[in-house]
C-alpha cells in the first residue's frame, strides 16, 4: 500500500503510479494510521482532515 503525499489517499494496487484522488505521482510507502471514510459529509474526522471524498486515507504521510 502507498499513500499520496498531497491528499493522503491510500492506493492498494502496487502497479498504480498515480493517485486516484488528486492525480499526483507523489506516492509514499512510509505512512502511519488509516482512516476509512464512508460518509465524508457527515464525518467530523473527514472535515478536520480536509477529506472531500469517501475512501481510505493515511493519518500521516512521510
């Protein structure tokens, strides 16, 4: 798994070289914590993290 350094979205397919969320090519295997957002409009955590779509996100990306 790799996480995008820009939007923190997690990509599970190792063959993918581009983030599905923001189209960035800056992916990292060095991240900690996973947040799964099911309904970003109602989620307080998603609002605090700046998440605008459902999916898996890293808490911290290095």
